[in-house]
C-alpha cells in the first residue's frame, strides 16, 4: 500500500523532540557531576602534596637538631612556615639510685603550617648522653 497525497500522516522511525531534550538533560547532569568529581580529585591531590611536603619539612627540622639547648626557633621554606621547640624533660626514673644521670631526655616539637587552617605537628623524644649535653652559662 503506497502513501498518496490524501493519506493520513504515517509515523516514521526516529526520536521526538521531548526524547532528545530528556536525553540531553540526563547527559548534561552526568557531565557536570563528572567534572565536579575530577575537580574535587584535583583539590585533594594538591592538599595531599602540600601535606606530604609539610611532613617532610617537619621531619627534616627534627633531624637537624644537633645542639641540645632548650629554646624555640622558626622560619619559612617557600610557602611553609615552621616552628621548632626543644625542651628538657625531667626523668628521675632513668637514673640508677645514688648515681648521676647518664643522659637527658629532650622533647622536640615541630609544627609546620601552610594555610590558616592547615598544619602538621611532629613531636618526638631524644635521649642524649650527658657528655654531649650543652650546659647553660651561669
């Protein structure tokens, strides 16, 4: 049966305008969500790199201590600000009764910050033999 000029309109295979608009809306939501996911991933990657750099700097500042004198010092390295505190701890249990202590225990505290809300802190103890401890001048 052939369609003639006076025959009613027959439906051809294809998509309607509503179907195309719904498909585009779903696709645009998916694209926006994936772009936001990638952006969040990049922000987390930068934060992780900053944190790793701060931890490496804090570890370096702990290892740099060779002169054991109580005090505080600070500085900057690039965008990182650091502060190191060194203090002597009382440890009467480490000395045998009736004999002088063999060493002193020091607490080394290093804090590194790089944003107003971002900081890391490393705190460790180090025992130093008595002969290498710097004596304070009177």
